[in-house]
């Protein structure tokens, strides 16, 4: 493996980071807070979601620490409820939903379509401010005592029985939701209207396709969550409403409305990750993504099917057998486009010239973990097994495999992959490979035992459990510690690399995307002049011709 | 490309802020047409999100109405069809004046633009005023659920409310069903309230547009903002066109 690398860096003795770039164009706090530049907004987002990730992570650490022993000893049961609720809310709405789209997506989208900026730069900035306001509201909620409804705001628990800060938590999610709507709206408009000459739909990188699909979900799903949470808040304030059976309301209606958003939301979280994986797998196999069109359409198919499966969260909540049957069948359908992606990536690897730089390690980890997460989803989508497995740790393990094993792995893959473009400097390769490996081991140690715990019948959302489950829980907590180290490492060495990393040059990976054909870090306008797209996406022969020409001309 | 040429070209691109294109064209757009297309398309997508937002409310309404149909019918009898119709008319006329305002902006007629914007503003205020009168009526009759001692008297004993009884001759509701009229009024206030909130935002934006239009901002060929605001105004209008029969005319269709 030692010689097998595609990285070529410029001669470090003479190389300089370009003096004029988006980071150095203007200075001062205001030039950041009032910026319209998508790359700067992406940077702001990156800092803020990392902050929330570590808060959510700390809460997860406390949860695992409590579960180290069967007794309810570290925190009171009430506090435990608040811990997992705040963990869920922060991780879902303040990390996973904005993670790839608002950071990597914001940074790349205009460059990938060959534009100077997103279509609506001010709206983009507004979306960051809404995110921050929502985040501050959530932090305030946490400081004054938190909320213990679970991230799902289940009624009538949330509207009637609890004495915690449901309204401020709901409004915080409402505000953050609008931030995500605006990001999605901006992406859709940009992809439709801002493509450079020659950039046809089927020349777009797959990252753009998958973000497009996620944007559709954001734009259509999030408003439904907004009105649902508004109704929950009204119901709580005025003690009259449509969800609480005590007033003649229907708690199932809440479930339908909530999951109408929150099921598509899991595709909002994972689809952009798929995009990252497509880019990374192609670059480090030196091959065009196998079945480009199929992968592109499978993103859209996931977005469409994603809207028709929400009731599989409600199989045991009293929906009719017939609708359970229909929703179960529709759920199986989603497996098809997801499998198309995994197979196509596998075929891309086949006979490719594979190298194992850090982004590729994360991407390969993603493929394995997401496949397990996806397949266990089929267990839960089948009505028969779901009755046994639902509300157990099996569910917890399943969605952590998809969200953490899937989305977080792809997020880290993307951050490493585009770090040289973003900052102009390389991250240190060896230690980051170690971090990728640590994450993978820690992740499996944390969450695989939870599948077994779930099948054995350990319920989720309890602070205490019968002693016979302790061994597996100790494994899980130990794994969480390893995982924590795996996530701390990138923070440390990426920060280090800002000053001491090797200078990356324009295209250290020899990747084909338009973003790699400009300087790193890019100019505020991205390209010196608007590019003209005259080749297919992932055309490595075109790249080779370009590079040969450049050498010849120098 | 080497870094030095990139810098040189970047610097020259930055040095010529407004070349041959008009001042209102933002730098990241290639042409004015692209700018108009993009913002217009963005507005349509925003309205799509609004459809989904109100969609959640309409779904809740539909389910509750199916469950508690009689409570919804008698609840709706408490609304004044006269005021409701008047408000519908006001809004439809305001849509017309708004459309005329957009046309005036496109035709670069500043006087006409100001006139029609002003008319739209007045009609918007009129709508909110009438809505206020109706809400006040509900408040006086204790038909505001949640905050002002809800009274079921008019539904348990319709004859106690002679004005409404004279017109509809409603039969008394059972205590259980009479309680569900609260559900009706909750949705009534939630839906009309959400609609009124959109109207208030619209009226505020109208003031902003009016002030800018006085300086000739939209009659120089750059009417995008007026046009997009027009779309918003018509959308809020259409929401009312659905709310009116759903809330006022339940027993009449």
C-alpha cells in the first residue's frame, strides 16, 4: 500500500498558497458576518455544526456512561430522559440535517455547476443566521432544564403530561427548519438556473444530483414539520388542540404529520452523503462512476419513494393492518434505489486503480456500515419482525448504523477529501488514516452489540436495565470511548494542518470535478472566468489530456 | 493553470465591478434574464413550501371536520357570512390591483404603480380590519378557546342565541359534541390567524415597496421584486379562497 498513492503535491520549497483567495479577500469579523460568499458561509456553518456535534456527542457520552451499569446511578431517570432527548434533537436538527448540504454542499455546489455563487447569496446567509438563532434557542432550552419528550415530540406526552420546555424546543426546531428550507430552495434554484455553458443535467457530478434530491425533500417536507410543531406549541399554550385525545384530538394525526417530515428527513440526512461517496469512490478508483445515470436517478427515486413510507414508524401505534401492509411493501421499495447505489459503487471499484487515502477509507467504511444499516432497516420495515424489534435497541443500532456509520462517515470522507481545496493545505495522511480506522473500530464496538441487545429485548429510552444485559452494554460504552477519540483526532490534526499542513496545490488528487480545476483555496468568484463544460463528469482521459497539455505548455 | 495567472485574472475580474450590465444586476449572474429567472423560480418554490405548510393545517381540519361534523356545522353558523363574503371580495379586488401594480412596474409607469400599490395596501388593511371585527365578535361571545372562558351555551341551547337561531334553527348538540365546537374554533383561529399573519407580512412589505417605488426603484426595468411580491400576494389570496368555504359555508355545499 505504501507506494500506492495518487497524491501529487507541488514542490514544497517553492509552493505558496495563492495570495488572493476567498479567505484573504477581506478581513475582520464583519466581513465574515455579512458575507454573501457561499464558501465563507460554508465555513461559518462548518464551525457551528462542529460545535453542536460536540455538544450532542458529550450528551451521548453521558448516556453511554449511565448505561455502563444496570442500575440507575449516574443520573436520575428524568435527567436521563432529557439527555437522550437533547442528544437526539441536537444531532438530528443541528448536525445531521445541515451537515453535508450546508457545509460541503454550500462550499461546492456553485463550483460544481460552474457558477460564481449560489443563486441567492443573501438567503444563504439568512439560512445560517436562522440556524444560529435556532441553535441558541436549543442551548437556552438545555440550560433552563431541557426537554424530555424524545426528539419526536410525541403527543399527548409533549402537549399534556410533561412539565419541561417543550415550546421553546419546538420553536427552536421550527426556526432551524426554515434554515434548512432556505438551503434546499437555494440549491434547487442554483442547479436549475446557474449551470455554466455546456453543463447539461447528465454532466453534473453525482454530488449535485444527490443534493438536488435532498433539497426537494427539504423544501416539501420541512414546512409540514413546521406547522406540526406550531400546533403542538399552540396546544400546549392554550390547552386545546387537535392532537390530545382529552380534547377530542387525534394523537395518530400527530404521528402522521410528524413522520411525513421525519421519515423523508432521514433521506435529507443520508442523500448528500451518497453524493460525497460517489465523488470519493470515483476519484480513488480512477474510474467513472459505474452506471452514472442509474445512480443519478436512484437519488431522485429515493426522494420520491421517501415520501410514501412514513407510516412504517407507526406499525404498533394503531394504524390499520391494511395500511401497515401497504406501507411495509412501499418501504421495501426504497431498498431498491439504495441497493442500486451500493452495487454501482462496488462495480466502480471493480478493476479500478484503487488507492487508500483517508477519504477512501471513510468511504469504504461507509459502504460496509451503510449496507448493514440498510439491511436491518428491512427487518424493521417488515411488519412481522417489527412488532418484536420496534422500541428496542435494535432500532437504535439500526439508525445509528445509517446515520453515524453512514452520514458521519461520509461527512468525514468529504471533509478530508475537500480539505485541501477549502484551506489550500493537506491534512496529515498517516494520523488521519489512523483516525478513520479508530472511528470504524469504535463505531462497530459501540453499535453492533446494540443489535444483539435489541433482539434480546432490551427496550430503548430507559436509564436502567436487567443485569443480564450488562456485558454487551459495557462493550458498547467502551466502543463509544474509542469512537470519541476517533472524532477528536480530526479536530486536532485538521486545526494543526491550517498552519502546518503541506501546501496542496490546485488538484492533489487528480480529480476531475470543476472545483479541482481552479486554485485552492478558490477565488471569491470561484473561477477566473466562467468555465465551459466540454466533457462528461468523471472523465479521467480528459483530465489526463489537460494535464499533459499543461506540462507541455510549461 | 498556474497560481499567478489565476490571481491576475481574478484581480482584473474584481477590478471591473460594473461593466456593460445594469447596476441592479448582481455580480454572480451572467445576465439580467438569468437573474430574473432565478429569483422568480425561487419564489415559486417558496410558495410550494407554503402550500405544504398550510397543507398540514388543512389535513388536520379535514380529519376533525369528518369526526365532529355537526359541531363544525353549528360552529360555522356562528360566523357572519356577510363579513366573510365582504372579505373575500376585498381580497379578490386587491389581487386585481396587485396585478395592475405589477403591470405598471413592467410598463415603467411610476404614478400608476404608486396608485395601485396604495390601493392594494388599503384593501389589505380593510381585510385585516374586517377580520379584527369578526374576531372581536367571537371574543365577546366567549368563542375563543383556550384563553377566554369558552362558552358552549350557544350550542347546548341554540335558542339562547336568537340572532343565529332565527336563521338556522339548529338543534341542540349533545354535551360531548358541543364541547367539540372548541375544536372548530381552535382550527378557525389557527387557520385564519396563520392567514392573517401572512397578510400582515404582506402589508408590511407593501409599505416597503411603496417607499422604494417613490424613488423610482421598480420602474427602471427592474421589476423583479414587485412581480415576486405579487406572486406572494396572490398566493395568500388563494389560501383565503379555500378558507372561506371550509370555514364559513360548511352547511351550504
